[in-house]
């Protein structure tokens, strides 16, 4: 299949998929389901192909990316694939010295803390990530009608890793820069917005039919601070993706107080965690947007009946929504029984079949 660059390439069957229809708030044959972190350590077949291959290296091998991305689609029959990568991949691609430490997360060798450090955040071009273009091409060929979701980390969440040097619970250095050196902060998040926007464009131009912006840790912020220090940069990212017309999803954890603003930033679909029921989330987000969520991933450790009762409650809360994509409220935990996920997909499909 020939894919001219500069044009979205979603075919008709993909365009009519339940997932993309729900994102566009159209009628659906059933509520579509996918899971954040659906590829990964919960799957034995993932552990097998990852043996001896470091995480970041696996993200640069098109065949391996394709195999890992396909694994949960084959096994769970989810309604969308999510491109296998990590939010720090574009930073690594422009030369930032970082690693992903098992059980820890991204670790940055030289954190970004001064104006001079900003020079390391040069713009990203498609030539920096040829493996992404290649892998997305392989994937869209193999996926057929199943849509591929591309993704990237949002400026705030990426900035928090770069400034803290690794994962944080308190974001003290990040907030110190945000409040104490607002000009440096805004230059930093603007550079990250450009990198993230370019990275999403690479995925869309190669054939991704939706994108998700992960601002996983934005829930650490009060609404006024989010609006002032973060939303302008995230809006720039969404504006970059806007001309392609693919649905744009925006997700964070603990963002109940930010849901309206995260929609306003430019999302078509707002991700919701389990702390806010979906009907209440819809009131906070307002009309004209679909919602994604929101089963607590820890619920999957409970017996089947309990999982189904919680999933049914989420579907009930979603019954009046304009568009709903079923998902967890955060990523699949590594110790999750994969069969529990497969059963959950089946349950949602059967329960919502129209
Ligand atoms: O198939 C998919 O679902 C895509 C998988 C995916 C990964 N990273 C692969 C990964 C996605 C969507 C991400 C995004 C990501 N990475 C986010 C946003 C999503 C979220 O959970 O909020 C964040 C915050 C990161 C940063 C990061 N990378 C963390 C916190 C970790 C976990 C560290 C650990 O070992 O517990 C990673 C590593 C990572 N990214 C793994 C995977 C499969 C585990 C590493 C491995 O398998 O060896």
C-alpha cells in the first residue's frame, strides 16, 4: 500500500472501526476497548521476545516493535493497537543521555536545570526516528481494519523527568523552576512541545489513525498552575496534530480537577482515571468531547465477578456519554493475569453490543 507523506492514510475499514467512531462521537456497534500499557510485562510472549534486549533498544527495532504491538491485539482482541515505545524515546533520539531502569523508569544522566542545558533540546526531525516510520508502516499493513494509536509524552511530564533526573513523587525541582524561573520554564516546555508535536506528526504521517498525549503526572498541579504553566505548551502539541483530522486523546492520572482544562487544551477525547465517575467527568469536560476510561487497573486482581461488576458500573456511568472508549484508569500493571484482560474485553463487547 503506497502512503504519500504529508497525508493521513487511514483506510475506509479503519475509519469505520468502533474505536475511531467512538472518538468521533458517532454510533458504534459496541463500546470499543483498549488498555494503556496493553503490550508489556503482563504478557509471557512479551517477556520472551524482550529477553536480553534493553527497553530502549527494543524501541528502535521495527520488527520487534511490530511484534510487541501486535501481541495484545492477537491475544485480547482489543479494538485498537498502541504503538510500542516510551515517552522518552524522542528525547533519546535527539541525543539526551538517558536510560530506562527496570523497576524504576526513565533516568536522565545530566538533568536539565539551567538555560545552558536547554541547548541540548534541539528540534526533532523524521530522520531522527526512521525506525518509527518503518514500524508504523509495517504495523498498519498487518493491522488491517484495527486502528493504530500513536503517542507521546506531554511537555509537563517530560519536563518533570528531565529536571528531576528520574521519577519523582513531589516534583520539587520541577515546581521550583516553574514558579522561580518562569521564563526558563516556558522556554523548556515550548521546546518539548515542538519535539513532541514533531514526534506525533511522524507517527500520523506514517499511518497512525489516532494519537494520545500522556501527561501522566499533571495531576500534581492545581488548576490555576496547570492553566498558566502547562496548558499553553500542551495546546501547541495538539495544534500540530490538528490539520490531520485524527482523534487526539489527552490523559493524565489524578487529573479530576483538570479534566475541563485538559479538554480545552485541544483534545477530542479526554482520558479519565478511576477517581472520577464517567458521568461526573462528562459534566466537568463539557459537550463535544468523548471520554476514555476508567476501570481501576488494580480491580483486575479481584475475582472475575468483582471485575465485571466494576466494569458494568463504569459502562452504566458512561451510558449517557456522546462517545466512550473503554480503558483502564491507568496502565496495565505487570502482575496482571492476561486472561483477566481478555475476559474483560469480551465482557465489554457483549454487554454493549447494539
Ligand atoms: O503497548 C503499550 O501499551 C505501549 C507501552 C508504553 C510504554 N511506555 C512501554 C514501557 C507506554 C504507553 C509508555 C508510556 C510511558 N512511559 C508513560 C505514560 C504512561 C503512564 O503509565 O502514565 C510514562 C510515565 C513512562 C515512563 C516509564 N517508562 C515508566 C514509569 C516505566 C516503568 C518502569 C518500570 O520498570 O516499572 C517505563 C518503562 C516501560 N515503558 C516499560 C514498558 C513496557 C517497562 C520496561 C520493560 O518492559 O522492560
